[in-house]
C-alpha cells in the first residue's frame, strides 16, 4: 500500500463525445476516474488525489491534492468538453503541482487518460519523458479511442519515463467491453486497491463502508500474524527444558544449645534427627502422605515428641545418658518460650 500523491488528468476534448465506448468516451472515462480515485485513497488513508483537465483553452487543475474523495469526484461533473488535448503542457503542470505537495513522503504519480489524437511527435514525448523521470514521477497512461495514431508515441513515452517498472500503459480498443472493467484488471488498479480486486467497493456511494472494510481487513491480517508469531514462540521445537530435581535437605540442629561440653549428647541428637528423617521418607513413600512431604518439620517434631521412640533410640547408643538429653531438650524448649514472650 504505497503512499502516493496522484493527479488524474482527464481528456475533455471534442473527441470524447464519440460513442464507440458506451455510452460515450467521456462517460466511460468518468466511471474509470471514479474507480481509480477510490482505489488510490483506499489503498492508504494518507494518500491524496487531484483532478485536472487537459483540453480547453489551457490545462487546468480542477481540484488540488486532497483526501476528500467526494470533492474530487464531484469535479468531474463540472468539466466541459471543449477544444483539443495539450498533453505536454498538462504533464508539466501536473509535475509542478506534485512538486508542491505538502507531504513529501508521498510518491508522485500521474494518471492520464488519452482518448484523442496527440499533436506532439514521438521525439517531443521522449524528451518530456526524460524530464519526468529525472524528477522521479511515475506515469500511468490509459490509451483508448485513437489507439491507431497514439499507441507508438505513448509506448515510447512510457519506455523512457519508466523507472523500476513504476509506470504503465493500458491500451483499450473499442468494443462491447467496459473501460473501467479493463482498467480494474490492469496494474494501475491492482497496485492501488490491494486485496479488493474485483470486489471493489465504490467509495463515492458509501465511503464510510469502504474505509471500514479496509481497516477491518487490515486488522484481521495483523491479528492472524500476531497469532502465528505467538504459536512459533510457544512451540519453537516442541521441546521443554527439564525441570531441576528436587532435593530434601537434612534437618539442621538448632544452634541455640551449645554442645561443646557434652559431645556425646550432640552425637545422639544428630543420630536421632537422621533416624526421624529416614522414618518420615519411608512413611511418605508407602502412604503417599503429601502433607508430611510438604512439611518435613512437622514430622521431625512428632518424632521428638514420641517418648518411646526417643528412649529406644537413645538406649541403643553406647555411653549415652537419656536423662542428660531430656534436660537439654527441656532447656531448649524453655529458651524458645522465652523468645516468644520477648517478641
């Protein structure tokens, strides 16, 4: 969706009264102008279009660059059929108008309808094309009506002005076909209307609907792109990092009680803690007791409160006095109570 500033040049010469295009050349041209202007403005909300006449006393810019499509299309009804076409002067005036566009980021483009004989020679048109190419202006030509006389000149003109295949020529012979239908299938419209194609919405009759449909299609496309990227990020290779193994640390002995004076007591407490931890792990695997696994400190407290378990464990150790251990545990309990009272 290229951001463009487009000037549509109308052929309003006397030859446009001919009826070889239904209902006349000028009416067929007006429908095609409707199609092109709507396509340019809908392809990008910031694109602008303008209308100018190429015949009469002098070529004249009827509507300067604007985003108001209704204003542009209304000007076509005010154009009078008069005189002969002045193609060279019209291209120079259009070039000057594009040079003074407000938004310099817009790519300049001229769309010219040629339905009457050109007075310029092929050499003059080629020299004009080189000047337009130097200013990086793209040209689209709709050649209809007098194709026998104008085709060679206009093809040479497009070959000299073309830069990176930005310029096009569409030659439409007389026939039962409709001019706007032929242009709809050409690169002139295919590049401007994007994804609308043959289901093109007439922005003149309902511009709000056309713009709403365009924005809706753009948002849907962006949403699908975001979902695709999210799926790729979520499943880059359908592999997940292995979880770290959980380890159960052995319960630590409180440092509030000093056991330097009685190493046997310290060894007995350490062994009793280890036995209590082993008993807790065995009961957890057999009974699937999740509460004991999540809170190992509660299991240790239950083991210490089991007097029979402590007595049997301590009596099995050589040289251990159970009375000393009992007194040490009572002192430890008293210190814990004193701390709670102070808090």
